[in-house]
């Protein structure tokens, strides 16, 4: 039987020390209690984000942390290309209503890659006093994005079923 020896750095989940540290940082976000009882728990994606599924297939709210202490943290919506393009096309006519309902600082803009549009918000990691404050802000914004987007997407899905 294969076992992990004393010198190996993998934990019980098969994660390296760096991955375990990463999971520990994100754990409070993963344990979020959403206002929407139908929202499933977010999932961790190595190396820099958490995803909360949206009701539109193959789309999600992406919570990210890039560039360490001098980088950025934020929330946007994303997904697999075809499904995501379809969702954004359906949301575009109500984009101003959505931006107005999202947390202050949110915007509808092109992805950094230039590949389509997203609703997003980001802040400099250095703007926060502590790691805990960063996670609290991410959880608050994630919950708001769920509250604003899920009912609108569910409505679109009902009207698009003809």
C-alpha cells in the first residue's frame, strides 16, 4: 500500500504545504452563509480563486486573489466560453440595473484578457488592514453578487424556455 512518508509534504488531502496554506486562507470564504438558501457552497480552485455556481449552466461567480500583498482581490462573473457568452448576452440589456444593485465600485467592463465582458469589482490587497478584513470583504461582496444575480438569471432561464 502507498503511504506518505514523514519527509513528504502532502497532507491528508494530498496537498502540498503551499496548497494547504492556500486552502486555510480561503476556508472562511468557503464557509460563507449565503442569504439565498439555494446557493450551493463555493469551491476552491488552485492557485488563486473560489467559484460559486450560478443557475446558468457552466457559469459562476469568481472570487479571486492575485499578486499577494501588493496584488488585487475581487469578484466577477465568469464561465465556459459558449455558456458564458450566452449569459452575458442575456444580461446585457439589464446591465445598468445590475451594476446599480451590486456593491459600490462594481462595473460592467471587458475582461483583462479582452475576451468579452463581465460584472466585476476589485480592490488593491494593500487597502486592507489584515487578511481577515480581505476575506470579510470578499464574503460580503460574494453574497451581494449572489443576491443580485441569481434571481435575475433564474428569471432569464424561465423566459428563455419557450
